[in-house]
C-alpha cells in the first residue's frame, strides 16, 4: 500500500509530513478530506488507532467554534461525517498503521525506515 497523507495542503502538520517524504524521496498519496470525505469504513479503521473518537476532533478549527461544539454534547464520529473540516489532520495511513498528527519518530515507523 502506498502511504496516504490525509489533510489540507494549507495545514502546517501536512506540510511537515510532505517535507519528511520529500527529503527521504518517499512516495505518498495525498487526500484532502474536504474535497473527498472519509467513508464510514475508512473512519472506522482510523478510529481503531486512536484512544477516543474525540481525539479526531480539531478543537482549534474554525468549524468547531462556529458550531459551538465546546459547549455541546455530541457524537464525534457523527460530527466528522457531517463536517470533515472538524477532522484533526494530518492523518498518515500505511501498512504499518495509522497515526494522527505524527512526529518524526512515528513517521519513521509508519514508513518503515
């Protein structure tokens, strides 16, 4: 499987992952969750690798504040499916696993370096 980086090209975290791949000449596939949202199956696969579904919600996103989620009880999975802009990115998927907003050591593990 070609590693996949899910996130917006405007995101600082995405640019760091992209730079990591470029410096090591690694191929990857980019996917913007706003343009092509995650399917329920893909979201379930990602949820298996996080502690809590709420860990996938970006509490600094404009959509989070605009919707007022800080003061609401909500289902994180449902909210992500309705509004992909709430997704905390980048998410890196590979044969070795899935990581949300990974650091260099985690990227080394995911890209099996």
